[in-house]
């Protein structure tokens, strides 16, 4: 918490998106003198600007680079890169830059009767953040706690800390962008699920990306939760400055060692938060309690369980929370079976690390892949999945880079390019029919593109929705 006085403080909010509007409203309500800057000037931005101006907030459109005179604080939207001209000007002027998470952290209120604000159980990683945080919130709810999944998912983190009815504990999803701009953040316990190259254009290097992810461990009180299968996450724990007594707790799909979480004979097991953990373990549930029980999703469940147990949740609530959890759309969701071929929508797999997790869960696979590659390479992905592939349907702008990886590492796998020059529903109908023509009884057609969607679809959600619609259309034609 802070005694920071916002009254009449000249604050610039960078960005007129959802988080920028939320920050501007909150700061204005605290009495700050708020100016919002945004380099864009479209009709939608002008409409948002008009709404804020009616509240007394100044808005500068078409100018996201210059620092308004007298500024004493910048609150930035997550997407603004560190090398933006505005931040260079702020550094030269000695003006601090916060993100919306830093602002929320400083605005926390003490809970009635405790004198302390609600603890944050925080999650980051290249993939699996949203699912893990939602699992964690479900477990905490089963334990009788007033909680919410917040951050990049569910409730805005600012709305959560300022809620009229306070939360007991928060399950907080944090991106590398948000962590970069949150220097004061000190979660109660935190997890880094995995690390793989992503957003390197924003961070500048893999080292900088990992360092920002590692900020989530700073000041942890009870547990730094890391992935036993990803040594880079353990390295971040070793580098973190934590509270005395905070422990490193690993999770993995094998039998757990001392102070770890794992799987034994199909059971989810805790050997960290039990009495005499050298000899004892706690059963938290079974892999069948995880929906769906794909390997990477079991890992997500173990990470969520570790954070919940670090907070003091009983094993029974872990099981109940996992059983109650239902994943969001477009995350390894079964959308239909046609001619004994199963169709899976994992449109949320927008990078190679996420796609690898999906590909590891099925066989044989007709893989639908491609889109905007965001500078990624695909050799490791294809090499790891080659033996599972029946065929591949390539789509999207950057299909060539995937095709070249397939030629190198899976030369015997049939590859068909579909929907060239097409977009939307028309494209997806052709994609699904092409995949169906390649599949055999017992196969899985897997939409796990490993790429962003905006070259052909509005977003990954539309891509997944149209995939499901095309599968239903295929079924109706049988």
C-alpha cells in the first residue's frame, strides 16, 4: 500500500484502450489531473475521447510521443513498448512510468479486521496463464473464499482492488508487459508456468523477456512455483529476492520429489505443504478431475494447486475446484466427431509453444497450421510432432515458413495448402473440408495454428468459432 497523494497530480495515461480508459477513470476519481495520449486518431478513439473529456480528462489524439509539460507520472497501457519516444522523454525528465498493475498494487485497501490487503496469487508464463488462473480461482471459490480471476482475464485488476465488497484473495494473471511496468509488485506466492520465445520484438531479447517474467517472484512470501520440465523457470526462482522462509516448489507430470507436486498412479499429489513431507504426501484429486486431462493441462492444474496450497487451501477444495472448472472456448475444445474423426479447436494456440502442447495430446493428427508467425521458427515444433502427423493443412500469410520446416523434418507427411487469398467463413469451410479429406477413422483434426489469426480472421476467437461452424456444416452434410 502507499500514501501516494494523487490529488491534483499531473498524470499522463498512455493509450486509449480498455486498460487506459480504466486507469484514466480511476485516476480522475482520485483527483489527479489526467491527460490521455494516443498516437491514433480514428473514429473509435475520438468517441472514447469524448466520453473521457466529459469527465474532465484531457485527451491528445495523434500524439503519443511528446511528454506534456509538468507531467509527474505516466501510467501506461501494457502494449506500449519500452523504447517508445514517450518513455525516453520521461526518463530524461525523471518521470516514473507505471503500468495498470503497478497502479492497482499501490491502491490496495486493507481487509476489514486484518489491516492487510487481499493477497495476490500470481501466474505468468508463455502459455497456460489464463487456464491456470481460472483453475486457481475455482479452487479458491471451492474453499469458500471470495475471489476472482483478474489481470489479463476476467475482472480488471483495478476494478478488483477498488471493489466495494472486498475480495479475500485474488488469482492474478500477469503478462510480461504488465510485469515490466510493475516495479513494486510483491505477490504472496507466484508461478512461472513455462518460458519460450514470444514478444521478442517488444522486449528486445529472450533474456529481457525472461527477466520481466521473473519479476513475478520478487518479494514472494510463501512459495515460488516453477516447472520441473522447464529449467529456465527454476533459474528465475534462484535469481529472485524473496521473503525469508519462502520456498521453491516445483510441479511436473512425474512422481514428485521432496517439496514438489506431481502425479502418482493417476493421482495429483502434494509433497510440499504436508507435515513430514519427507515421508508423507497429500492426494489432491486425480487426472480425471482435470478438464480436459491433456498433459499440459494437468501441469496447469498442478501449478494452480500449488498456489492454492501455499495459501492454505485444503486438499478437498482442490479436487472440488478442479472438477467445477470449465475451460474457455478455443482451448483444446472438442467441437464434433464426423465419420469417426474428432475435431479439436485450439485456436488459442497462437505460438509454437502452445501448439506443441496440443500436438502432444493426440495422435494421429491432421494438423491445421499457419497464420501470422510473428517471427517464430518452426523446426523444433515440427521435429517434435512429426511422428504424430497424418497430414498437414497449411493456411495463412506465413505458411511458407512452416512448409519449409515440414520439408526438413517431416518430408513424408502430406501437406496441402488451403484457402489461399480467402478469409473468414469461406476460407474456413475449405480448410475443414480439406482436413476431412485427409483424415481417417480414429484421427484427430487439430486446429492449433501456432500463429496469430489477423491475416484471415478478426481474432483467434473468430477463427475457432468458424472452425466449429464448419465442422457442424460438415456433419450436417453427412
